[in-house]
């Protein structure tokens, strides 16, 4: 389990406990209507406050469930002589498509750093947001045709670091660092970005963070 996933679980637990606290607080306000010390006006106020707090509790509990129920769109399983790639062809469905291939079918391992530019406006000021997306792509040949396994939007780098190091050091598969910096504001798909990227063979350092770049914004 990746560190990022563990972080989601931690915050899910924190939010769940916080939601329970607010739910109890809301119910305690509503229970005051049984107290004869308060008139109908005071009881009405307590009910309104209690319902509002229960609404907050519901929202927090929903956030906690989202943290627990995070879905991965792909899995990669390494065997002694092959790799099994499972991915969702449709993100709204739970079924996975499987691709299993021997390591000798993998030709190259690509690290792709893709620049994405977005244009927005804040208080009549033009702001250009620049983001960098890092992903890993395994180039392989199947029935004489070139194709890719796209490992995009990872929830952590540790597993990918292990994978790339294994492919390079144990399987002798070359690693290429690709930089794609399109000028427009339309985000390119990974396949398109790989075609226009500047590519060079590298000796993988063992940490993908060495190939990442910080996002920034320009006014």
C-alpha cells in the first residue's frame, strides 16, 4: 500500500471521528426539547442549531467515506518473468482489463514529464497556471505492433521507483526521460505528449522526484 493511500486512510479516520463528534453534538442540542426549563422559542432554536450541526456532521462523514473508498484506475503486478497490468477501460465501471506480457516484450521504459498550461482570471487579472504531470509508460511490442502501458496519476512514487529500478537493473530495459512542453492551453494525452517530447536515455536515479518539477503561476 502506497504512502499516499495510507494518508487518505488516516484523514478518513480523522474525518470519521470528527463527524461522530458533531453528530453527537447535534443530537444533544435536539434532546434539549425535553427539558421543561426552556419555552417553545428556546426549544425551536435548539432544534434549528441541532439540525444545522447534523448537516455539518453528514458532510464530514461523506468526506470520510470518499477518503476510504478511493479507487485506483490501474494495478501492476510483477512476476518472475512477466508483468500483469490491470486497468479500468471505463472509470465508472469496476471491471478491469488485463494485459500480461513477458519482460522480453518490453522494449523501453519512459518517464514522461508533461507541462500543462491553464488560463484563468482573478479580480480581472490574467493568470497562467503551469502544472507538471509525471507519469511512467512501458513500451512493448505485441504481434509486431508497438503499444504502451500507461501508468498515469500515481498515488505515490515508491512502487514506481521499485518497478523502474527492477526493469533497468534486473531486466536490462533502457529508461528514457521525456519532456513534453506544448505551447497551447489544450492538455495533450500521454500518447500525443510522448510523440512530441524531447527524449534521452538516462540511468535512473531510483527516485522519480528527481525528474519532477514544481508547478508555478504567472500573472
